[in-house]
């Protein structure tokens, strides 16, 4: 059997069994998310005023962006382990990027220019680059374990998608504690932290998802 026939056979088999991979990814990622939440609770806990500010637009925006990213990247990860499927990274990331751009643009319009630097730096700038990857690690390992049941043509891409997925979840966990609610802050610090997780996912995926 040549390579094209093998890919075609795997694609037909994957088309008959898409649900098991999705279920494995879902429950293993959920276990990782629970582990990340436990880590957050043990190290920091939620912000003291979480219940009071949870319905405020800036806080809702943080969760909307991070969870939209997680959902889009999770779908990308699933497609990336289907044999013969070439997922579109741009299409998967369009929604979270548009949301973030609109949020930042609105804040720049509404807020006076003098307030932009403190909004950008906040109080937890450097911490984001450490704690978001930390809280993302358990979901990342869970996602990679779930994706191992697929057959990606590009394991590094599948791993990067898993990293984006886990980074979105880890950023949402961090948002439970973080008191910096500015979209500018999210763009400046959450995004690089998620990028770190994406690079880790790509590196691990290139090894763990190879077949």
C-alpha cells in the first residue's frame, strides 16, 4: 500500500469514527482543566471581588476572548488530526482576533490617551507570562493525550493547535484571579503568554503526535 492509499484508508476510518477522538480530547482536556483549576486554587484563589465584577463588560470580555480562542483552537486541533484534512489556521483564529481587535479599539476610543500606559502595564504584567503557561500545562498534556488517537499529517501543527487550545483555557483560569481587566492588557500580556504555550505545544506535538 502506497502513502496515498494509506492516507485515504485512514481518512475513511477517521470519517467513520470522529466522535471517539472528540470525546477523548474533551474528557482528557477537562481533567487537565480541573487540574489547572486546582493549581490556581492552591496557589492564588479567585480575585476577592470576582462575584461583584463578573458581570462587568471588561471582565466578561476577558472570558469571552479566552474561551472563544479555546473553542476555535479546539476545533482546529480536532481537524488537524484527521488524515488528509488541511485545517485553516486563519479561519480558526478569525473570531478571537476580531473580538480582541474590536475590544482594544473600543478602549482606545473611549479612554483618554493619558490612561493608555497604565491600562497597558496594569499590575500583573510579568506574572501573566509565567502563570498562564503554568495553568495551561495540565490542559495541554490532556489535549495532547487525546490527540494521540488521531493521525495528523503535520504533528507540529496539531501540537500548536493543542497549545492554543490549552493557552485559551489557562488564560481563562488566570482571568479568575487577575484584576487587570483592560482589553489593552489582555492583548499585550495574555496574547504573548498564550503564544508561549503554543510554541510548547508545537514542540511536544512534533514528538508525541508523530505516527
